[in-house]
């Protein structure tokens, strides 16, 4: 398994990060809908080992404490999985 980290610097609430990583070469994705609190400012996600060396697209959103409100997702960029 491989991991990538995502970092942010805006702290507004106690909501949680939701991260989706898409590998267009394989048409596969990994996600975590119960990530770190926004106040943590960082989240790590474990990816399949077969993503190694390939470029992936990273998306980030947040979900409220009670699970009733979800932000619009934001494209966080493209990175190569090491």
C-alpha cells in the first residue's frame, strides 16, 4: 500500500475531511469519507500498491459533524504516487 498526504490551512469548523483519489490510467479510485477534522489541517490516505509511479487526481470536500451538510468538492491537484 502507498500513502499520500493532503494539507490545508483553513480552519472554520469541526467538520471532517473527505478525500477522493482517482487514477485515470486504471479508472480506479480510493476514498476516505471519515477523514481528519478540518482543524487538524492534514490527512493521509492509503492507496493501492498498484498506483505506485502513476499520476492521480486528488479531490477534497468536508462533511459536517452531524453528517447533514457536505461542501462542494475541490480539485486539489495532480500528483505522482511514490
